[in-house]
C-alpha cells in the first residue's frame, strides 16, 4: 500500500502515482480527517468518487449490482483502516477523471439554490412541496416554464404561501440563460403524458424517446456552462433518461464520447420514492407486511423491472412479488377513477426525496452503478454517494441481477 500527501490531504492506493508526493505512513496521524483511496477505472463504468462502506470495495474490479451486496471479508487490511471504513471516513476516487482532485475540496452549501424546469402537474406540485418543507435547507427556488403566464402564476402563487414563524425559500422566475445558476437543477419536462384510457401501452417507454430529445438539449447546456451541481431527473422514465443525459452531455460535436460534460455522480433519477410509498400503502392494507416501513426495500425503476422486498432481513418471495405488482400497478387504479396519478410521484419521488438528498438523509433515487442508473436506498454526502448494502437473499439477488440486465438492454436500445 502506498501513501501520498496532496493539498494537505492523506491519500493511499495499491498503485503507484509518480506525480504525487510519497510519504511514510509512520509520519502521519491516521485518526484525523478523511482518507482518500485512489484507483484508475474505466470512466464509462465508474463514478468519480463514492464513500467506501465495506473493505471489499477497495478491491472491486468493476462497479455494478455488487454495490448492493454486503461482503464480510476484511481482505487482510490493517484494523485502523477497517475502522475508518466502518466510520465512513474513506472516499474512493477514480483518477481516470481529469478533475479528480476536485473531490478533495468538495463541501455542500449551507443553503441550496434549487431550480425547477417545467411547471406542469408534477413540477408545480413538487414546487409546493419544496416551498412548504424546504425552508431549513433551501435558500431560493428558481422556476422556469416556456409558458410565460404559467411562470407568472406560480411566482405569485408560491410566494403567497406563508406561515408565521415558518422559514420558506423565496421563489423567483428564471431567465432561460440562467437555468444552471444553482446547486440543484430539477428536470420536470414531459413531451407527452399518455391520456386517460391509454393504459394498454407502456407509458414509460412512450415517454422515453421524446423526453430524451428534450433532455439532451439541457445536458449540452449543462456541459457548455460547466455546471457542477446535481442534475435531478424527475420526468419518466428516470433511470433510462439519466443514462441518456449522461451520454448527451459527454458527446462532442462529432458524436464521440469525450467525458467533458456532466459526471455520472452529478446525475440522479427520482422515481422510486413513490414506488416505495405505494408498496408501504399495500403492505399496511390487511396487515400484509406491517413491518415493511422499517424492514422493506424498493429497488430498480419506476415501472417494469421494479423490485419490492417485503423484508430485507427475512425475505419472503411471495409477499415481495405481491407488493411489487401492487406498487407497479397502483397508478392504474388512479387512472381508472379518471385522474392522472401525479400528486404522490411529485411529492414522494420528487420533493421529499430531493429534500432528503440535500439534507444528506437516506432516500430512494437512481444513482450510477457501472453504466446503469439503478434505484436503491442511498444518501448523498459531500464526499460522494453512499449506497445501502445488505446481505441479500439468493432469490432477491437474482431479481436484482435481472432488473440490472433489463436496464442495460433498454439503455442500449434507446441510444
């Protein structure tokens, strides 16, 4: 193991870096500050940085579904390093990225500036949620919509939401050229939402092609302005759109990937929160799985490929399949009543999950796992993403592998 000092930070690696100052481990206090583990991975299959949560992650050859599985092996690492890993004080950095050094000095703002693009059914309800609940962590909410009347309406309506002694962020209309003047950008634009009565089609796949075209425009804008914040995708299908966005932002004018746009870590998809909420609703119905709120888990996309696990510690396959099907088809029940199901998604997947992201809390969102944006419980920290890992029942692991492969195939088909 090699140790290095850079920008007054302690770095270590199994590889040698001749460009860095090599030091003796006996000369440093190993109990202070974060440690940074350097590796060199394929940029097309790996994040720039992430929080190391188990010793085995220092030895992985690739990132993927393995990030969700807990491995007991300590790999003969020194006890002090194992302790630092368990305390979430080790950050893995991929030095294949030209700007990998930036990870050493990342720090979240005390209060965030959040911009929302698209004030349709989802965007407007998400705005209400952020306005009501985000006063402690959001400084300002910028809004933009191509319809000027809608923009003026929501500036007035949102700024007339007020509670005595309740901190609330100011809502400001945006100029199109200032969309990325923020810490977190929320994409809520939808080219087409299937009408009531079109339940016989795959709603998500209908939306993919058109939404991807729109999204690519903003991915290139983010590239052009050198955007460094989070790009949150709320429009469906979030997982596939995240992959599409990453490619669009990192493709040059000749159509070649040059990795000069958004980082995989910057892009996050918000669609799984409502699937977890729907599973909880049906788990409590007739006490099907009353333990789900604390023991249950949701994985994968907002739609086909969704996985609900009734109990992550004591997995029941039949109950899990039942809850998966109920969560996956819950939107059809709302449509059968003559309404489009957008309120719960806007709040559970959108506002509440985004607020938990800002606050560094555990929440459901899709993050980058080896070339695929896979939904799972995770939290965002100043040093990177921490994905929850568990001991996985063999049947649950097989389901996860199947969904991961499905997302890989659909991602290739959408290119």
